[in-house]
C-alpha cells in the first residue's frame, strides 16, 4: 500500500498534538522595573486564547507564593475553559506579604508594590493583546489587602475585584510592616474605625485628581477571624459602599452556602459583602463565583 504524504494531514496532527500539551505556570522576568520591591511574576497562559482575552491577577497570602496559590486554587481550570490569562506574582519580603503600608505602595505611580503589580498586567496586555477593559484582581488575606490597595491606587486599570479576609485600603498606612510579625496590629486587630466618608477620602487621596469610576467590589470575611478581625470587613463595607454611592438593600441568607450571608448594596452590581458565620482566617476561595462576578461566564 502506498502511503501518500499529505501536508494538510501533517498539520492537523501537529495541531492536535500541540493542543494536548498542558500549559504551565511560567516565570516572566522582563515585564518592567521592580523598583527594589523584589516582586516576581508568574503567569499562566492557556493554550487556546481568544482574541482580546481577559486578565486576572491573583494575590497570595502572607507566607505564600504565586506558584503555591496557583496550586491551592481552582482558577486554572476556569481559565482554560474561558481563555483567561492568569497572573500569580510572588512577594519574597516581610514574611512573603504584600506591602500595603508604605507611602510608595499607597500612591498611584509611587514605585511600590502596587505599581509593579500593574506593570505585570500591562506586559500581558501588550504581549497577548489582552482587553484592558477586562482586567480583574482577587486575593486572600495579605492578597486581599493588596486587592483593596490596587482598587484605590489604580481604579482605572481594574474592572472588578474580589477578595478574602483582608482590610480596607489605607488601613495599614504608616505601619512599620505589613505582616503579622512586622505590623503594629492596630489595623488587623480592627481598632481603626472610620466613617464611610473618611474611608472614601483616603481612597481618593491614593490617586489624586482621579474622577472616574472604581472597580466593582466583592469581599468575604469570617466572623470568627482572630488574625484579621471581623471589624475590618465592616470597614471595607463602609469604604467601598461610600465610594460606589450605594446603601444597604438586603441580606441573602445561606448564600452562597449554608452559614454565609450575602449583603447586597444598591442593586448588587457594584458592591457586595459576604459574611461567613463561624469561619476563621481565611475564608476559602469561591473561584466560580469570582469568575461570575467578573462576568467571565
């Protein structure tokens, strides 16, 4: 039997073989200046990207790392099915916490952690022609604290945010560090209590002159959290409901699961708080609901 070479058949076979190769988390070192922050960038690029893909930044807790958070969460499978680029950066300093306390990080283009994280997103937008209007951020504990900071310092760069067990943007301002060991604990203990207007003023001071909209925000917290106390959840609520100009509308009990209460502000599209009864530090990630909040369904 004569085997006739077919270029089209070969290309098909090569294409099928390539699709079977699983994409991996990769380290990217040339994304831009790090301003002595020591932050490193790890990204996950799904094999089959659509035109103008979305980008999601995922921020680990203290003591963690980008690769570790990547393994602990289920964002990869969602990214594969929806063609979303993921960024899992790492902070190697201050017990692997994000800097949410210094003047540099709490200022737009202040050459701190917040600016470096945004430069990672910019690199992906440029390299993969991602949609700048579909950039999202999430994080746990210290990562949630940085999520709040990014929403305040770069509100024009993120469409929406979710986070777990953190503090309001600016709560750690002036602390000698951002970790449970190096910080002064006043913030994390829930002893910084402000009015919604005071918090909103602090948010706006992080990006002077900005008059645009802020990211849609959804935050989770456990009532039994004795590391980042529950009062910090209430302060986040005051901060972001004031920024978005929405008032409490209703509670949805046993949502998204038993023991959780979803607190709806306004029509529920700009700000939502989720209180987890009896849950300590930290509230588990709800990846499917994060993607739903981001509109990545």
